[in-house]
């Protein structure tokens, strides 16, 4: 059975801030793309499938703040909803992801 590669947030959102993105020189690389403590979570690269817990991601055309400031918007995001649906019972809840960032 062929496994489908899971899409990271920067690929889904087409923001240009992922690795080798076309907007890195203008906007910088996304913190989710460089957050190695979340590598592999939900089958993503670095924080690419757990971006809602990474501060400073680029959403709705602007840099987002801390987790507390941005999470209310993240739960409404189509990418967040997609990851929840794709992962089903394997979805890692926010509390456990935040714990990973403490280490």
C-alpha cells in the first residue's frame, strides 16, 4: 500500500516562507519550518504539521504572535482542520505539543 506524503503548512498555505520558499528574502523563513522539536509530529517536517503551537507563523497576511495570542484563529484555520481530520485518533493535542516545546 502506498503511503501519501503529508503536506506541511507552508505547502498548503503557499506562503513562500517554507524551506527554499520564494518569499524568505522578503519575509524570512517561517518558525514552523525551523522548529526541530516538532519534527515528525503528524508526519510533518519540523513544525510543519503543528504550526498552531509555534509563535511567529505567518497567517492571514501578517506575522502572528505567541500561542496564546494566535490559537483562537488557528482552530478556525482550514489547515488545522485538515490535520485534525487526517490524523483522527492519532492527533496530538495542543497541550502535548506545547510540552514538546518546553524541552
